[in-house]
C-alpha cells in the first residue's frame, strides 16, 4: 500500500505541473494584456510598465512560470504590491488580491455543492438500481428504466431554470438558493443548497441507476451467487453479502471517473443558481483574462480529481479482496 501511494503521489505531482504549464502557456496565446487590465483603461505608459514589473510580466514566460511554481512553496514578492506568503497561487490582475485568499473564500461553496450532490445521486441511484434489478422484467423495472433514460437526457441549465421558475419564483415552494456556511447554521446550509443538489444530481442519478441495475443483474447470475442460494441462504443475505459487494466495485470505479464531470456540472449549476463558488470564479477569470485565478482554479480542480481517484483506487482492496495494490 505504501509503495502504491508513493507512486501515485509522485505521478500526481508531475501531472499537476504539466497541467499548470499547459494552462499557463495557452493563456498567453490569447491576445490580451493582463497588465493593462490591472492598470485600467486609461493608463499612462509609465504606470503600465510599473504594473508589468509588479506582476512579473516583464520577465520571460518560462521565468514567470517557474516563479509562480516556486511561490506555491516559498511565497513570492510582487514589487509594490507586497509579499504573497506561501502557498502563493499568484496575485489577481482584476481583484488586486492574493489568489489563495479568493480560492479559500469560494471553495466551501463548490465543496458543499459537489459533496451534497454526490450523496444524493449515490444514495438514490444505487438504491433505485438495486430495486430495479431485484424486480427484473416487472413493471417497476420498466418504469425505473424509462425514468432513468429521461433523466439522463436532461440538462442542468434547462432543469435548473425550470426549477427556479416553478418552485422558487412562481409558487414559492422553496427559497432562492443561497450559500450559508455549515458552521453557522446547518439547516440553513442544507435548505439553501437542496435545489442545486437535486438539479446537479439528476443526470448522475439516472446514470448510476442504469449502471447499478445492469451490474446487479449480472452479479445475481454469477455462479457463487447461485451456490449461496443452493446452500439455503436467504435472498436478502445473498443480495447484501455477495451481489451488492460486487456491484459496489463498479460504482466506485465509475464514481472516480465521474468526478471531472461532477466538477464541470458544478460550474453550470453555480452559474444557473447564482452561487459564488469556484465555477463562477473560473468563468469570470476567463472573461477577465485573469491568469493567476484561472491557473489556481484549474490546479484545485485537477488536484481534487487526482486525489479522489487515488482514494478510489485504494478503496478497491477493501471492497473486493480479490484486488491487490502492487
């Protein structure tokens, strides 16, 4: 296990450096001047030169990238803007503030949104898929299959807009989604995010329902399941001890793959419901050509996907004893 974690950690660090480099150099292919954005529309040449110097934009591209990379571990000085302590993810051209502070301010919104939606679609998707598999060929199975197909074809921005109109504005069944810190009021935190959770989880719930059903049907037909039934084990014991355990391996695998799609869905969900998370921050960074913020959001998103995939791989050995990590 230790060798596995060490190897995957080194691979993760290399991957993050490559992703950061690609994002950095692609940014400068865009015809925009970050120093002019920071200085303002009416900016004398001497102030523009000073802004370039303060932001380190007067250095070669490779030197700018290595300085940004070193700032994550050792901090960085930005001329007249002051010192950015480690971990320094840069200084925003637009907000005139350290990027790390902005990330910390927006991160809880995105984390709350993604974790809540994951709990919803894993709970309902897996449970519904199991029920459909245990009723294979019956009307309930067909209803679940058709419903999951419809849910998989829906889009977040479409469902979110309709939900806002009918549930919030017209009928006032739910309050307008907003973020409240969990530590301040857990009930207000859940109430403010319940609608975004449901909307974000619809597509994933449909996908996990179909996947769980097909995998469970396959597991129920395996030889070891039939042997357990022949030995007199009850249907509930066979389902929970054997078929479900084999199904969870597939669920965990797909969940690791779906993390990228979940983060992408969170960006659309935050935009639809006006939540100020990393998704909205990344969109604003692209619009404003704010390179440090853009690189930081890409780095955080990529880091989250890589870390959770390492955790998912490590969970295999606990879910399925046949899996060994070498």
